C-alpha cells in the first residue's frame, strides 16, 4: 500500500513539474521584451540626425505585435536618465546592452544608416543596417532558414530617401521574420502600410524641402508649405508638425520673427516637437525684450527637458527681467531669486559651462552676495583669460569685498575692452548703477538635443530622480583625484572599477590621460584605443590619440584621428586645434 501511494505521489509530482515547466516556457518562447535604440548616422550629415530617431519611433510602433512586448521611446529615455546617460549622445553598443538590461529587455534592436546625396540623375538614397541582439546572452538573433539551419544575418536595406517610411516597414518585417520565423501575425504589406503615417506626396515634398540647400530658402519654404497643404487635405485638417517646425526655423533664420512664431505656435503640446517649438518661441519673445512672455513660455519646459542650456536661458532671461523692473523692487528681487535658482540647476549638471558661471556671478553680484559671485567668476577667466567683461565684473566684485586685487583685474578689463570704447561705456553705466550694460550669456540647445529629449507628459518623476550610480560616482571621484594631481589614487579607483565595468569607455579614457601625463605614450595609446573601441564617438579619445601620434611624428595617423574628431564634433575647438597641429606636422 505504501509502495502504491509512493508511486502515485511520484507520478503526480512528475505531472506537476511537467505542467510548471511547460507554463514557464510559454512566456520565454512567445513574449520577448524589446528595446529599440536610435540608429547611428554614419554619413557625416548632421542635418539628417532626425532619421535615427524616426527609425526608432517607427519600429517601436510597428513591432508592437502579440509576440513582442515593446519598450516605448519615452520609457527608454527614462531608463537613460536613471542611469545618468546623456540623451543627446548615442550610446555605444556595450552601453546600449547595459541600458537594455536595466530596462528588463531581452532583445535589443540597434543599427546605423548612411545618406547618399542627390546627384544629377539619381535621387538621394539611404542605406540602413540593423541587427537584433539577445541581451542576456550577448549574441545576435539567428534566423531559421528553409533547410532548418540557423543563420545570423545583418538586415541591410537600401532605397530612395523619399521612401523612408516604406523602408521602416520593410525593416520591421525583417526583424519580426528573424524573431518569429514562419509564425508572423502580420504581413509585409500590412507593416509597410502602417509605416506610411504621412501621405506619400506630403512626405515626398517634406524630404525635398530637407534636401534643398538652405541658400535657396524660397524653394525650401514652398516644399514645406506644399507638404503641410497635402497633409491637411488628406488628413482632414490635421497639422503636419514636422513641416511646420522646419518653416518656423526657416523664418527664424531670416529674422522674420512673427512668421516664425506663427508656425512654431501651431504645434500642439502633445506633439514630440512641442518642446523645441516652444523654446524658440520663448527665445524670440526674449529677443524682443518681452521678458514676461518669454518666461511664461519657457518655464513649463525646464523640468521636462532638463537641459543645461534651457536652465541657463531661463536664468539669464530672469536676470534681464529683474533689471527691467526699475519701479517694482519686490518683483525685481523675486525674478532675480528665480533666475539664480535656474542657474543653480544648470550648474548642478556641469562644471564646464562658462556661460552658466558668468550668469551666476552676475546674478549674485546683483544680490550683493559678493563672495559667492567672485567664486563663480574665477572659473570663467580660467577658461578664457581674455574675457574682458568677466575681468570687469570680477574687479567690481572684489572692490565691494575690499580686495586690493581688484585694481589688477580692472587693468585687465581695460586691456581687453578697448573695442568700441567698451570699457568706458560699461564704467559710465556702472557709475549710474545701471547694470544692464553687462550682457547675459545664452547658449542655444542644438536641434539634436531636442530630437533626443522629447517632452514626456504625465511621467513618473520619481523614476527620474534616482541617485547617481556608484560607477558614475567613482569615475567622478577618480577624475577629481586626477585633476588634483593624485595619479596613483585615481589609478587605484579605476582599476577597482574595471573589475565590474570592463567595457566602460570613460574608465579607459581617464587611464589614457594618466599614462599620457606620465609620458608613457604606448600605454596611453592602448588605453585610449580601448576607450575608442567601446565608444567610437568619444571625441576626446580621438583628439588625444591624434596628439600622441604627432609626438611620435606619425603625421598620417594623426591626420586620421583629426578627421574622425571633426566628423563627430565639427565645431570642437580642441579638434580644430589638432587639425592645425596636423597641418604643421605634415610640412
């Protein structure tokens, strides 16, 4: 009897195990969680950076099928913020995998694209390459061929740029084909139809507008207006926001402010382009000295965008608004306090933005907080020893503190403010206690920043306000030790970090800088090349490698790194300086 009970119990146990094994396998087989990263623009044409976000946005929508759980772009950006990853910089593959793991994704879609310009007989074209990565295994997704063999295949598509929407539909189909093989729940044509969100003729006119040189602004404007008209007719009066945004920028570049506002203001606040349109509307109001209107437009954007340049802009405008309130001391003080608050938020996110520190110094001077003002102004001069206005403002600040060094700074101000008799003009207004002769300093966000940082409504702010990760904190500490000249201490921290973060480009960059300071060019080269391997867009690694090869008299290698640095950040002063060094090297 006992033997029979044991057999019955054992059989039941096997059935239970079998049941739970089968039920446990079902989600693994059918429900993958996928994250789509913006694709990388490899064509060195910054005006087409928007395509990478367009692909991510389209795929996020098209891959939303029963067999996949798709992480939205907004959710992905929240995870990036939680990990303190800048939204405006495309992460390396290793960092993207780390991001996907943090977002609990099992699949990662990543890729690149290249734009080939229009020629006399051939329309502009785009080539897109994509791969699907199994996040936990770190392997590429394999496709089952008709003969049953598994093959890892890169998705490679090419077509006219005007057919971008169709290509995105084809790309989604290829990804689903690799994932689901023969059990696709949607057809290729259904995906292509879904991808064509914009009427084909409207999209064609929009693309032609983007491809028209900015020197031919009338033709460019006509294409965008036609795109809006066609869209409106086919979508029963709805707005083609992409074309409206381009028209707003076109008229802004021509200083036709009212026309610019007319197009910017048409973009509704639930559209991804709203943040960018609202920012430039506020900027136009500021230029016209309508400070209250400018602040009213910009205030709601600050904490949603969390961009240093937006906080700095709000702080600077609040300072000017305060100075304009000559008859209302209470309102002037409130605006000044508000401005200082925005500037503090900007300063919390950077230690390398002189415009923020200058504006802070000016605002603190106006509040008669002279000691703090001097502390903010000194780094401005450290970064630019020829900044006449910073010398002038620091001289006045030190005079208020009774510091004898004020005379030396005043002499430097006289030296660098000779153009248009600038020193005398400032001195005259200062003696009358009219401080608006000092110009606040603004740096506009790049359009890439707005493309990357979409205004997200109704999000859980608590999800963003997580503390800095331990890795980021330790890298920051190692950087501080390096800057203080304590190389060994910095090296100890970095070596400890490498145990848990062997693919972190910033660690290798800092190691390279330490080796370079010690004069060990070979070890510096190895570390910097490793940093470059894990993040090919780390411009500082390119610049430092270029300088090393100049020291080694290898002008050709130096030239290669100079070119690659300029491709990443064309306006970088360090990259331009390297280019000049390379020119001298090759002579």
